[in-house]
């Protein structure tokens, strides 16, 4: 049997015939950071004590071994990163603040509550991204930034401003810009009488948050829409049109989560339009299944199509993060599977002769285009992937799971 390098050399020859240099592809793949979401590690629980997950999102399942403390979560993140090739980023939520001298409410959060995360990131050379948490809180039950109650609205505006400071602190400390993404769950289960007033209040709240002083070189603010949530089936205040316009008018980034649109509406088809009008776009890559928008990312058609768009436009224009939470399987494995699948999709995109395919389209050689797109699907990407993993110090095939099983036995199973 051929070894990994020999298989790679063969694959390299095959890709060369369609004009692809696999060495160049692998170098490019190594440079694409994916922001790994901390919330897969503990079912979006955070460290504020006993609060239920709210906001129309749900993590179902109770697979043993969930991280319960910052130390456990960090240990699990380290394990996951040790089996994912390349250098990435971490995406934190405000409810993952680490309190050493008493709990601070969301409107009292300060950079010091994230000092431990900065220390963690610094040691590992990771960049950090951030999210204010507008859910899982007693006064987020009715509405947050769109609330008709001025006191509630003011509380959440203050939270947003505090988070801007924390995001700026991350960027300053780590010397890497931080993406701060705003998502709110506000909406109605049934048909609202007034669709405008809540949106007008959300607009005003966002205006107040971004009016706070912050360094725009360091913090990129994004806004994330959603078509519905559980219990918010008829109307969400932060709809796609709302945020797309808000971002365009205020020079913010639009964050597209591919679980947040109607089932036949594809984020892969939106990226090219967004990038004609904005220099950058942010993504939450996930997998919608029926009512849920947050299954583990697969190496499936839409993930691959999104990856092609990222590569065609230039990966520096797309801030790429993952967003799923599955509590029914080993959580560390969930991270690894989702991250590696996203990387495989990027690799396949890097191994695609885009110019050749585009010229077939321009010449209206559409039969040949279809044929070639389909033939390329069975090119030996697996041999290139294995080589990438091995040269980056992780196993290419399923052997990585042995280590996760061992970790489960040694560490996760003891968390009772
Ligand atoms: C929810 C949004 C949002 C959250 C995270 C936890 O539907 O996708 O991005 O998943 O903020
Ligand atoms: Zn999301």
C-alpha cells in the first residue's frame, strides 16, 4: 500500500492536469482561520450559575461529560484544537465571563471578567471573537433591544456597550481584530399587530450602542438576522432586511447564519451579492435540519458551496465562524467534526479550477461545465487532506477518534 506522501504525490499529478497546484492549495488552507464557538462545549450554558437557555434556541441531549467550569471548557478546547489542523480563533459569548470577585450582571461586565480568556488565547496564539449575550437572562424573557419597557431596553443597550469595550480589549491584548456579533432573539409567537415599532426601537438601540466610542480598526461589529426561533415563529424583529439595511447604512458587517433562512434559501447564493456592496461579510456556518438551525457541520453540498464562494472571493473578505450546539454526542468530537468538515470544504474549493469553470460558463459551454463539475467531485481530495493533516501534526483519517475516546474515558467520564 502507498504511504500518505506517495498517495499525495499521485493526487498532485492528477490535480495538475486540471491546472491545480496542490502545494499552493495546502499553503492557502493553512492560512484560513475558523472561529470555533466556545458554546458547543457546554450546551450554551456559560458560567453565570443556574440559568436556563432561552431565546428560542435549544441544545437537546444529555451526553455525559459536559464542561462545567472555565478550566474544563478550556481543557476541552485544547483537546479539540490538538486534533484540528491549522491555526484558528475562538469565539466567546458574554455569558462565559469568569468571575473571581463576585458575579457581575450583564450591564456591569468589564474586560477584567475576560482576563483569563485573554491569557488562554495569548498562550496559544489564538485570536478572539465576541458576542454580547441577549438571552438566558431573567429580563430577556419578553424582549431585549426592541423592548417596549424602557428600563429593560436601557439594560441591554448598556450590555452592548460594555461588550464593545471587551471586544476592543481582546483586540488590543492579542494584536488581532475582534469580530463582535449582535444577535437578539426578540420576536412573537403569533402574528403581531405592529411590525414596525419593535424594529424602530431595535434601530434606536443599535444606534446608541455603536455611538459608544470604540476603535473601528480593532473591533468589527456584525449584526445577525434570523427568520424564526422556537416560540418566535411568526415574527422576529431582527429580520434579514432589517440588518442588511442597518449594516449597509452604518458601515457594519452583516453576519449570515446559514441556519437562519427559509429552507430553500441558500447563504452560498447571498455571499456574492453582499460582497458587491460591502468589503467583508461574516458567516456562521451551521446545518439546519427541520426546526433546528444548529446541527454539526457536515461535508455536505451547502457547506461546500459556501466554501467555493469564500475561495472565489478571497478568504480575507469572509470572517468565518461556526455555530452549532449538539448535546447528544461527545461535545469535543462535535467541534472536531464540524471544524474538519469546514476545512475539507475549503480544501475542495481550493482544489477547484474556478477560472476554467468560469470561462466555460462565459462561453456558454454549459454541458461541459456540468460534466466537469461532476467529474471533479471524485478527484482524490482524501489523499490531499490526509497529507495536510499529517504535515500539520494530526491524523488524517478516523484515527483521531481514538484520542477522543481516550479523553472521554480519562477526563469526560469522570465529570459526575
Ligand atoms: C441563534 C444564533 C446565534 C447563537 C449564538 C449562541 O440562532 O445563531 O448566533 O447561536 O449566539
Ligand atoms: Zn448564529
